[in-house]
């Protein structure tokens, strides 16, 4: 120990250790560390090397013994760990601890490291670090880093491993609580002689926790929140809301609210009244638990702007991105694109096009055939923990976004060049447990295909990853924290041209429990340490609750809360019984784990585990007599032989283990007789006896018993034989009368172990491993057998006999009946009902989750026969159903599907979605909608009725026009007359069948088709812009319906050479929106060009204006200023001088100069531009930073534009810095990349100074 002052947490921890020891003295024998646990100081350690695990799984395994994954508190402890590993691990493996990297918003204080112990949630102190040389590495990922003991050049020390790797691990528990390891696993039947533990009373435990929901108010659907709990007696459910959940929500709060068991229904949800945070509370006589808070939010999808989008211009054979118009939404949207109102973009058939989750539409190489008007469709959707509370989310379609393609000569094969937006990750932030999408897209020639591939730096691609959209999309299903890392997208084509770009995927995580709290049935007066081990990114903070109220340290009740560890000393039922919860919180949400604490106090009893009437042991053998009474506090054990006290220990052949078992070594004939185990605690005593017979050979003294194990966990079946040490013994195991395949990795036979614990381990137990196990002990002359039965407990088996009652079939529902399957050792708490319609045979949909108690039939009284009504089906559709049962271990296996039944025919129950329209020829009103899914027809066929009427002041009295369309038509063109061009109409669509009419869709406003513009731009003029461009101006036409016959899309400038007719050589350039100027670019130098202007709308071009001729200017300066010099002009000032430019015949006359200067460590684009007159050829720069090296270039300016720039000159406020010209070019090239981090830039500047120094010397 150092002499440093102990901090408050250290003092509390020390007091806990002392209190633990004192309390344990009162409660039971002081236990040494049990078998396979090693002792050091006040702790026990278990080194688990035979079953390597991931760090989360290792922490869960330790928690089953009440222990935690290793945390190191002292130099002495580190020395013990090192010495044990160096002595006992000849393979020099890596051993996991609970050390994790600190991520997120958690602060690291002075003297602390960026690591914390997961077992205690405490930061690893800088004075207690034991890294190997070279560790931790200079670059590592804190999000996935785990501290482990590894072997290096100095022996064992700390290193970092990835949390997804499997390794041996080390568990740690205070010696004062070591009794929790060896005592029989306790359940609610501890101390009770009952057959069905599931029938006993218990407090509430959540079966189904609520989820946040997004309500889409325009759909009119009801909203609901639901929680379910298992408890006996049946629990009472309540819902609360508010900032501190102070308001109980009942039907008295609002008549729109209905509470049925744990389900809260909200009719006609309203954002003002209903939005907010909610929490479910469940109670019975044993206590109260509360759920994590969930939110009801209201989804919103605004409207796209009615202002025309600016066009996207691109040169043919270049790559281009079209961005979706902005739209307000909550919480998220997904996108689709439409071309020219009719053609959906199908990237599976158009591999050169890509639709990203960012909403943009990308073309790897655009051509004239891609020119057109594109519309973006936004569909409201959920994100992360939110689900959309409707099956018909709203959609919006934008105004057309023009894509204009300028002709140019085809390029030779070019690319691939990964576009700057990629690789990209969605959603943001990516969360553990959700699907994470990585996208990649490259520009380049589409004449040869691109091949996309993904790799991960240093690790394989996660096994859950799938690839879509020509491998441009990688989706990691159910992503885990260990899937974080650097992912690289490689794009190549057959010519071996390639491009590569990487992105670091950093997964955040909603809190989740590595080992949920377990129910505790603890001894009165003992100490309980509850460790809440949760993960999250950022790491979670913790709160503890008792019966729904926050729990804090309280000396009066002997409760200490230290982050994720709850310690209670001197347990008393009246103070400490109840329901406890640990809440883990971070910026992504909260998670609750709950368990019940029962403080027990009763006299010892052998009712469940009496000693066998007789046991037999061989001469010279070793015999263990098991004494396993139940009692609280744990009773002290005394052994008697033939009624007299038995002396054990002290070199005797008789020894008593800490768990009370009696071991007799080197058996002699005189050891025969009656042995009595006497158990006593402060509430009474009990005893049980057996008769020991001495024989020759080997004899089973402890055989397999009837035990149970939870699925995926490990069971141990004892088979202990007493034998003469000189006699060879073989153990043979049988399973259901068949010889057990001991080479199967599921089974591990232990024939020798300290203190005689021999038997069979069944690892990762499954239902198929349930059955009778028989141990046979063989010698050369004898055989003896003992049997036991292993029950595997887990999720329920499949229900049977699922059928739909034909007599109860309605248009929208049916009564389902089924028989309960095997409960697999649990209590079935609820059933999940799923349906599959005849048109989607690969999709099962959850149609109802119902409490088991609600499925009982009062009419029959049969508990194995269940029934429930299913609602919300589509009429006229064939369905089959299946049922899944749920118990405390999870959701069981689905039943076999029922036979198909057909709901009664009815008019369609839903209206057509995504009603829209516009476009077409003058006099047309074009209407579109999405066809109903086949399952929504309501009968064997369906038609559509389209309604429209002109929108105006008298719209309430106006009659609807209508037309009927066939089953596969999703478009109608109504002839409204040429005089009704570009007028607003109201539109709705309805589905109908032979049974009648379905509901109408919402009314949508749609414009009729536009006519050809009649307006002409006037006063067209043109001015020289530079040597290759003209600026054209005009008076725009009035943007009225009568003049434009619609909405102005833009103006087209037509241009042609003076010596040609427009019909022979006419080119044009378009500008979108209402404007009065535009540039004509790409002209020849010093030529005359004719121009005229036309307005256009979506129907076409208007009349051409009068033509105007204008000449382009001569060349811009062809030379650059020379002899550029920079002098100091005082602090922060520099004087620049240069030699002027002499022009030639084809150049325009000089007008001045422009100076560009910028920080030499930055890109040229950051340059400051200063225009100066012709004379004098000098200028003083002011406001310069005295610590910056600048770069400078100068160019001439005339009517033809900006001329060539002088070579780069470097300077400070003190004057020029002379650098070798070739080296200057290197710096220019280097800076032009603009992708190298600043430290590298500083290195380059250092190199430049080095060159200067050498030059001066």
C-alpha cells in the first residue's frame, strides 16, 4: 500500500469489506474459497481456461456465482495474478478482465486513465496500471478495447484485446460472500417441499416492456403502449406520465384513454394532449417495478416547397448528384425517385444510378438520355427506438427537379472515382442491435461495369453482414459493438483501374445488460452484493430502485449504493424484502433490470435432501457423504457416528468440508456404522442419518440426481465413487439407455478432481439433452450404476392444434383455438399470434400479443385449451395462423401453421395511397395513385373510382366528376378542355369491388396540364462578359396564368454565329426560374454571335424574342507579371512590387492587376483577392499575421478576363522567403491535395525552412 490518502470511495469500499467479514461471522461459517477458486487477501479468484468466452459472456458467467469479472485494486493483487498465470498456464494465453475503454461523454479526471472497470464502474487509476512494454498501442479503438493479461517479454501484464474476441477469463468475489458459490442454487421453493415451483407466489417481473411510438395523426389510427408482467398474485398495472411521472393516466384523465391489463389505448391521439414520456408501473403484494420511460411523439411530414427547384447541370459523360428538395419531417424519411412523373428509378436494372439514404440520386456517368425532370418521393418512417404507429405512413412528392445535360465529346474509359459523400453510414448515429447500412458509390465510365467489394481493417467482415444493390450497400444485421472498426470500399473495373476509400464505423449503444439481476433468496443477517453489469456507448450511469422509488445509500437501513454495485449488510426481511431494479442510462436511452429480494429465516430441514438410508464404501477407499439441508441462516453442520460426536480434521482420516460434506479417507472396517448429519441455526435444528457399509471394490457414494438447468447454461451431474486406491476404476455414462458419446464437445467427464467432485458437465444444454443420465462405475470385478434425470428449462415448446373457428369468421377477424405445448419448466405468461396471408407466403405478421390468463375458456374449464380473437385482418383474404408461447425464459418455438381460412368478402378496407398528378397535354388532368396490395382487395377483384372537381369558392357545392379504372390501372387522364389549362383541381381515389365501395383517400390538390406560353421576352440585349462569354439580359414575361399558360420553368437563350442561319446552327442554354439575365459560355474569342430568348414551362417553349448580335472580347492577358518581389513595410505589413505586362495584338487592353495571397499551410481556394489599378505596379498588404508564412501570385486583368498567374512566391511580413522553384512546385502540388492533416503540413514547412538554411549557408 502507498502512503497516499484514501479517497472517499476507497474508504467506503474498505468499510464494506470489514462489514462483510463481521456480518458473515454471524451468518454462517467463515468459508475458505471453494474448489477451483484461489484465495488471495480477502478475495477468491476463479481462473476459467477451458471455456473461452467474449468479455460480455464471461461477465455473465461470473455473475451466476455472485462474482464479477476481474478488477485490480492493488499492486499485491496484480502480483498474485501474474504469479498464478506464470505457474499454471503453460500455454501463455490471454486472460480477460472487466477493463473497458471510456467512450462518449464520460469525463476522465486528472491522474486517471481512459479505462474503467466494468465490474465496479470505477476509472482505472494511473498509479495502478500494469501494461506490458509497448502497451497500450499508440492507436486503438476505445469503444472496443478490453484490458487483458497477456504474456510478454517481462512476463504477464496488461494488453488490449477486442471485445469480440474469445479468451479465458478470471472471476473475483469477496471471501465473505464465497458461501454463495457453494450453496445450492435457491429458488422460490427454497425451504418448501412443493412439486411445482411455478405455482408459488412471487413479485412482478416484466415479460414485455413498452416501446416508444410515433403517432401519425393524419392516419386517424389509435395509438397504444403495452407492458406485460409475470406475477402471482396477478399484478395491478398503472401508467404515469409527466416530467417526473407524477400524473397517473386513467380513463378519468381523458375518456379517450382505455387501460386493459398492461395495454394503454389512446383513441384519436392529439399531440398537445398526448405527446410526452410515459412509464408503466406493475405491483402486487410483494412490491412494485417500473419500466424505462417511453415516448409518444407525433410524426410529421411537411410539404415540399412550391418554389421551383434550380436545375442540376452536368456535362455529358460526367458523374452528377441530384439532391432531393428540402422537406420538414419527424422522425425520419426514406426516399424514392421518379422520372418524368411516370418512371420509378430501378437501380437493380440501372446499375449506373444509385439512390442513397441521404436522399440524393447519383449517376456514375450521365448522358443525354438521362436528361429530364426528376421528382423525389419522401415516405415517413421510424428511426432506432421509435416505430411508426401506422401501416400507411404519409408520403410527399416534390416539384420536378430538372437535370440538364450539356453535350460534350465522349471520354475514354475513366474512373472509378469514389464520390465525396462516400463511404457513408446510416442511420446516424448507428446503434448496436439495429441494422447498420454502409454505402459506397463511384463516378466513372459506365461502358464497363464497376465491381464493388468491402473489407475490414485487421478483422473479417461481420458474419451478419449482407450485400445489396450491386455490392454498393453493406448491411450489418443486428450490429454489435465489436463490429466497430475501419471499413474500406474497393471499386474497380476490368481494366484494373480502381479507387479505395475507408470510413471508421463507431457504433453507439443503448444500455444493455450483460447479466440481468437475478432473484435473491438470502439469509437473514447476511450480506448481499448486487452487481449491475451493463454495457453501452457511451458507458451508462446507474440508478437503483426499490419498489419503484430511487434508492440511495442509507446507514439506517445498511444500504450502500456505489455506482453499479448495491451492498446491503445484516439483511432483515422487514427492512429489505421487495422488488429491486437497476437502471442503466446513457444519451441513447435507458434499460431496467429487476429482481426480487426475499430475506429468509427458518429452521433447518432435510425434507428435500435427506441422507440415503445406506451408503457403501470399499476397504481402503475414500467416501464422501453429502449433507445438504436447507435453512436460513445457512445452518452449521455437526456429524455424529452411532450417536456420538465425530471428531474431524487435525490429521484425522475424517474431514468436514466447508459445505458440510463429510469425507472419510482410507476406509476401514471399523468405520462402518450410522452417521448422522445434524444441522442447526438460531431457529432450530434437524438431522438425517445413513448407515455406512464397508465392502471391497468400488461403490457410488453420490450418484446423479434429478436436477434442472436453464437452456444454454451448464449442468453438472455428480458421480462420486468410494474405492480402494489400489483398484482401477472407470466411469461410463449412458443417456436414455444409450452409451454417451463423450467426444461430443457438449459433454465433459471429470474422473478426478480435488475433494472428490467427479461427474459429468453438460455444457450449453439444449432441450435435446433432457433425459435420464446413468453413471456406471466399473472395476475389474464389479459394476455399479446410479441414474438421475436432467430437465432443461427454457422457452415454451410449440403449441399444438392451432385452428381457426370457421363459425366465427368475420370480415376482419376470427377466433383462434390451440392447445398449450410443453412449458419447459417455466410459467407461460403470454401468447404471440401471427398471421400469414395467401399472397405473401414468406411473411409472418404479429397480429396480437395476449396474456395467457386472457386465453382461458370459462366455458370448458380446460387449462390446456386456449382461444383468442384476432382482429385487424383484411377482408376477402385467405389467412393461416401460428402461435408462439412466452415464459420467463423467452419466446418459444412457433406452432405448425393452421389451415387457411378466408375472411368474409367486404368492400376494400383501405384507400389507395400516394394520390398525386399533374403534367400531360394541354386540356388534360392527369391523376395517379398506388395500387392496393392484393391482400387489400376485399374480394376476388377490385376497381378504382377516381373523383375530380375544379377547386374554387363554390367547391362545397361543386359536383364531383368520376371515372372507373380497372384493377391494374394506376393512372387516369381526364379531358377538362384546353381553356382549363393550369387550374387547380381537387382529386380523391376510392377502391371498390363487387361488395361495395371502400373509403376515399384524402383530398389532394392537383393542377391540370399547362398550355404553351404566349409571352415573349422583350428588350433583349447582350454585353461582352469575357473572351469566350456573353451576358444576355431581357425583360421577363409576367408570371401569370394567362401569359405563361402555367408556371414559368425558366428561360432558354438561343445563340448562333453571325455568318450562319439559326436553322443551320442553333445551340441553346437554359436558366431556371423567373430571371432577367444569363450567360452564354464556350464561345470563340473575338467573334460576333446572335442571341434570342424564349420562356418555357413544362408544356414547352413560348415564342422567340427579337435577335441581338454582340461580339466577344479579345484574349485575356497571355503573360503573367514577372520579377515579383516582396519587402517588409513594418510589422504586419508587406510591400509587393512587380514588372508590368506588355500586351500583344489579340489581347484586350490592360485594365489592372489582381493579387492573390493566402496562408501557405492552407488550400489556394482560401486566397484573398485584391484588385489594383494599372499604375503603379506595387501594393502594400496590411494586417498580416507575424507568425504565418504566406503564398502569393499575381495576374493581369482586361476585358477578356483574368490572365495567367505568376509563379507562387512565399513571404512573411519581413519579406520574401526564397525557396527552390522545383521545391516550390512540390509544395504547390502537395497543398493542392487538401487532404493531408496539419501536422504533415507543418512538417513540409519545416523542410522548407531547412532548405532556406542550407541555401543561406
